[in-house]
């Protein structure tokens, strides 16, 4: 299966017939640091799902944002609101988040996963783009 360069050095894009996916585990994120993943959206794609888990101590240790990337290549100041989400929620030493976003009409978005903890933490994530029809 072909791969496409994208995301961070720790991520790998896999292209399938109706699904794009980025995933990484064991990513070390410095204090107040972020992992930024640019995502290409196919014309038929309608939903973006973000699943993330960060070692931490409180709900606020993980922040997830999704912003459109403008045709100029600049990241929009508009943050997309999740259609459905759960978290960030702390439990058993990790903070979990799941969110589903409507990305129909966009060609690219940027997913930012931010560590708000006072120390370096470990992140794992999966990002999927899917056609809902």
C-alpha cells in the first residue's frame, strides 16, 4: 500500500479506498508542546475522527483542535467544533479524547494535539478521514 508523507516524523499515512488514516504511538511531547498533523481531505470525505491518549494527571492536560488550512496554505483562525466528542477525560494515568468533525467542503485541515501538562508526556493518536455515504 502506498504511503504519503504527512504529519510528524512519528506518523505514517495509509491510503485506502474510502479511508485515510494517520497514527502514532509513544510520541514524546514536551511541556506545552504540540503534535501538528496536516490532513488531506478527499472530495468524497465527510468526517474526521480523532482519538488521542496522553499520559497526564488532569482533564486539561490534553487539548485537541482542528483548523481548516486555507488555499494559501495558511492555517485558519477558525477552529472546527466537534459533531460528537468525549473528553478529554482523565483516568488511570492517561487523558483520553475522541472527537468526530464534519470536514465536508474542506481540502485540508490541521489537527493539533497539545500537551498542557507541566512535564513531558507520551502521546498516542489515530486520525481517520472517512466517507459517510
